[in-house]
């Protein structure tokens, strides 16, 4: 096992301990918002997944590549899975202490979702509470596949994943899982935008102290809204997610410093809320189309 992140969550530590150091790669995003791991097994012989400790949570597994036969065991029965295509999912209830026999290589992203997190999401979203999650093993799920792909960089470079980004991705994950597998009907109708005072307050918070790792809960509370309602209302009002809007503010601040200040690129990166110079360079290049150094040279002649 190779731990990509510096401080694995309890979930990732359990995977490493249960499945063996040379067989599983486990890493994590911020466990306060998302608890996830990437597991990769490259051997062609039988791999036994012993039961994890009982937990009031679910594990949602998303296949990143085609995987072969598996046999899952849990209290109350067993499930045999044939060939699994990339982009398919399987959900296990950790309360049943599932285990498995795996007969071929696999590469998966696993999300651990507690019942408490689903309950909190349902309450603040104004939808019915989720009971069980029901998923036919091997179900193709483009939404979860997209979420897993979008979150992989957060496992590889955890310091670059902002609280806003992880908060938004967690809410998207909970909403989809609750609707697709928990039987929760999504709220219908267009989401109203923010009131003028709420928009002003949100913009103030999102543009102030760009080095602070601002959470969605902080902004939502200042606007008197739940996280879920605020995120939707902000996008209705501005056309952008809070994370995208704040990223744009960081790029603008970096451009101002690049143009008007003699600070070094590492200093500018930290001042504008980026993890380091390489993080600034990647985001700046994606947004502006050139590197910060090249942009500075062009503006200064």
C-alpha cells in the first residue's frame, strides 16, 4: 500500500490494515467533508477482502477500469458479480460487515458515506430521510464516475483541494446517492436566487482573505441559509458555483500582484490562497491560457 496523502483518514487506515500493505493503495480527501480512498490491485490471483469493522455507514465503490469476478458476503446472503465495466458501481452497507473474494485486478474509488451525513443532507435539503441504499451491483452510473474522476486530484494533491470544492462535491455526492439509491425524490422547481443583501455578503466573504480556506457552511450561515440552499441560490444568481467564483477572485488577485508588485511567484501563490507555486501555475494556466511568469513578462513589456 502506498499512502498518497500525508494523514489518512480512519477509513483509509482500516483499508490499509485489513487488506495488506503491498496490495492496496489508499488515500483520502478531507474526512470532515469527504471520506474516500482509491484501491488498486494488480495481481491476477485470488485476493480476499476480510470484513471491515461494523459501522453505521455505506461504502460506494466506483470502478475506474474493467474488473473481473467478485463474490461478496454479508449478513443475510451473498452476491456474485461477473465482469464489471469501468463506470459501474456497487454499494455495501458496513453494518452487515461485508467481505469478498476478488479473482482479478481492480482499480476503484470508494466513498464512505455515514447515515448521519445522509440524514443531515436530507434535513437541510427539505427531503425525506434516507433509509437503506439499494443498488443493483454493476449499475452504470455516469454521475458517480464523473464525481470520482473530478476528485482523484484531491487524493493525489490533498493540499490543493479547498474546503469549498470538497463541500460542493460532498453535497453533489449525497444528493445523487440519496436520489438514485435511497429513493429520495429531488425537490422540483427552480431555485430562487439570493436576496441582494445575501449576494453582497456572500461576495464579501468570498473575495476577502483569499488565503483563508473558507467553507461552504461559513458563507451559508452568514446568509441565513443551509449549505445546499445557498449553493443552488448562489449559482442561480451568479451563474457560477461558490468555488468557481472564489477561484476567479484568486486569479484576479494574482494578476494584480503580478502586474503591480515585485513579490515572487511562491509569495503570490500563498497570498492568493493557492497551495504553492505549482498549484498557482496549473490553475492560472487553465484559466488564463499562459503561465503566471509569462503573463507578468508580457504585461511589464
